């Protein structure tokens, strides 16, 4: 059995917001091959990868996925999923029912004194596909912060701006943003390739990188 929770639960209309999805494994054993496809109503836009794939979640532990949403109309809406499946500790494929995560989309009063914020430049943009695929692959290969620090250092990334007092998925999120800003994603993947070049999930993420304009 899994529980899925979201934070925050409120969106400001027409403002893209990072949402943390906490996926808690309440089974007594390890669960693997976790897959689902996020679904949103027309009033919500999912700006990041809709498919979530997780290699493993230990019992009573949770996986945090970062999803970027934008509400397009005021009201109360639900994020759901389809094609949800995973394997329990006995190797049996489980297909749970969809969850419903409620979001309230609100508007803020117009404040003429608030300066207009220009659109983000390419290096300031939040992580999107294929960086999401890369983050998920690296998170499964290096799930501890000590290994992440080693790989980042070997790739020459400035680690002083990375918050390592968080879970591995958040650390990878920050590290990839920093690498993308400085055109170091290729250097990072080169280090990983030397250790996990034959890994299927890494190969898929690496192929997505090669077909993109990320450096």
C-alpha cells in the first residue's frame, strides 16, 4: 500500500509552482519497478515529466518527486494518475487505484507597486524533460548524498551552492540546475557513464540528453 501526499496544496493562478509529491511505501517489504502517469484537468498544466518511474522504495520510506504545476483558472482541482503499478517484495505486480491530490487555485490582488518579473532565461529555467529523466536515473544510481558529492566534484561542479541537508532527489535537483546553468551536464554524465555506462535507465537518460540542446 502506498500513500501519496502533496505540498504545497495552493497555487496562484498563472504562476508555475514546484510541487513535492511524497510517495510513502507502507508495505512491510521493498517495492520496485514503480511506474505511474500523472493526469491533470484542463485547468491545471503539468510542466514537467508526467511519467514517474522509481526503481525502488524501501519499507516505511518515501520518495519525493518534484512536479511543476500551473493553475489556469481559479477553483478546486485534482491531480490524479493512470497506469500505476509496482512490484511488491514477493515480485507480484500490484496495480493500485488512482490517488486524488487536491489543489486550490487562487488569484492575488493586483499590486501596482510590485515590479514585473521578466521571463526566466534558458539557464534560469527549472528542470524539465530530459533533465527530469536524468535526475531520476541518477537518483536511482546514487541514492546517497556522499556519492552525489563525489560525482559532482569529479565533474567540476561548484558544490558550495548545493544544499546537501536534504534527500537525494532534492540534491540531484539542485545539482542539475547548477550544472545546466554552467553547461556542465555533459561533464557530469561523462563521469557517471564511466561507472554505469551499461545501465539501461542511464542509457535512456543519456540518449535523451544527446538528442537535446543541453550542454
